[in-house]
């Protein structure tokens, strides 16, 4: 029976950027089992570990702060949890933060709102990149059609970009972005890159953070009755 939940932030480095999300899940399940932590499993003929991720990282991307919730069947001190898990990690799949959260906390996939990215590009004209970024940021609409198998979806890509900036990088430019990643729409950095600089490919794409909804009793009271309550 689930009695405790931890939220882990972890990095996915260069050497493992091409392993799948399923492989990442298996790595963490094995690491937690080797650490002899009381990981919870689902019931039924094929039990699954209760590991919940926020927006699985696309193949080829790196990350500095992926989110994973771990549910346990027995309570473990937070310092003990950290001490037992860290030796089972690697430099490319490494814990950067651990915190205990309530069992009732919204699952990370359901709570995600925005995702931050760093996109490195080379062999480009810095002035042209800066101009392209300014044009995109300055417009109110940018129709974008996304093709998925036999379906296509057109939406306003501009409204899905909360932040877009560019800065010089040795031999190229670095774009920073904050993109919509909720249940309504998930924008991807390579889409934004193609929209502003057609034909330019990224040297590296790194997810630098995930912004999750963090409901509070006061906020929920406001949503229900229109005012904060103590």
C-alpha cells in the first residue's frame, strides 16, 4: 500500500541522449531496487513500478531537470532515501534534487504547464538570428501546421511561446525558449527553430526546466468561491 511519495529531479546527459524513455524508466526502477527502497507496484498480472514522469523527453534531447515521482510502500527518511539512491546513479542519469511530496499531489504529467529549452545552433549569421527572433516575438500570430501520421493540426505557434531569446555562442548562437506543454498543446523547440530559421538544424537541444502547476488551498478556494479563505 502506497504510504509515501518523493519527487526527483534528474539530468539526462550527452552519452544517453539517444536512449528511449522506456530505457530511462527501466534504469530508475533497477536503481531504486538496487538501493533496496520499498518501491510500490501496481496490482494485477503485470505489475508496473509506480514511477510517474512529466512529459517524457524526446529522443536525442538532453535535460538538466527531468521530473519523476517515486511512490513507496513504506516510509523512508528523506536523507536515507537520498543516501541509498545516489550510489546507484550515473553521471548521465543523475539526481539533482529530491523532495517529499503529499500522496495527493497532482501527477507531474497532469500538472505540467511550460517547458524551458536551450537550443544551440552553429554556422549561422548572428544578426540574421537576432532579427528572426525579434520578428517572431513581435508578431501576434504565427500559424503553424503540425503533421501527425494521417492527421494535421493548425494552431497559433506564437501563443505557445512565452519566452524566446538569442545570445552569442562560440561558433554559433544559443536560443532560450519557454514553451507551452499542457494538456491542450505541447510545442516543441525544433518546431520553433524551423518556424523562425527554416532549414537550420540544432546542434544540441537541452530541456533546462519544467514548470508545474502548484495548487494551494488558497488558490483552490479562490477558484471555487472567488475569494481567498483562511
